[in-house]
C-alpha cells in the first residue's frame, strides 16, 4: 500500500495513526500482514487532498476579497473528474491568522502606493481645492462673458435677461453636481 501511495511504510504508518478514518481492512501486527482495499484508500487519500486544495483555494479567495487583489491564477483549481471519497469530511473554514491579515494589509498598501505612483489615485484635499478653484474661475468668467459679448448693451433687454438666467441656471446646476459628487466622495472615503 505504501508503494502504491508513493510513500514509505513509516510515513503510511504515521498517516494511519493520525487519521482513524483511513479505510484499513485489517491492522497488522507481529507476523500478521496489514490488509487494505487499495481503491478505497486511494479514493480516501485523493478526497483528503482535494479537500485540502479546496480549503486552500477558499482561503486564497477570502484573501482576494479582503485585499481586493488577485492572488492566484484561474488554473489553480483542483483536478476535476476524479472520484471523490466520502470518508473525508469537508474542511471547516478557519479564521484568518494574524500573519495572513498582515499580508493582506501589506498587499493593499503596496497596491495603493503603486496606483499613486502610476497616477491612478489622487490625494483628496488638493483635488477638492482644485475643483473649487476651477468652478469659481468658471463662474466668474461665465458671468463676465455677457459683458464681453455685448459691451455696449445693444441686445434687447429680454434677450439679455434670458442669456443671464440661462448662464446662472447652468452655473447653479454645475455647482449642485459638484457638491453632490464631493459629498458622495467624502461619504465613501469616510467609510
């Protein structure tokens, strides 16, 4: 049986001692040979390995979700098409260790720094100041535009009033949109 599993008799014996559920037909002793159902033992061992691989994939998926980073390739899945042994219980999800949590934090920090270096992230406060200054300049220039277009007041009063109202409405709408965006951004960054 040890040769079929690709292990030494000593390792097989340690495995049998550690796992009472391993299907052994008859235990051996002095002068008495051990008896195994090779198919049942192989199925059981394959099932245990697949359960361990599934647990590893589940933990990697959990780390991916928590860190927001892809840590493994889609090809890292357990082999399909093999018979599953029913003797191995499904793995119980263990809590994340402090080492895994530290690794997740470090991965997130590294990803954040890389995004900043690539110009994909901006610091919030300078961006808010820029948007406020940009919008203030746009308001001043827009409101002064009518004086540049019609410096002598030659447009009929009704037309001039309609243009001013349209400009103010546009500016108020833009200000509201910017305020909503910044408020929503502040809410997301505070969460």
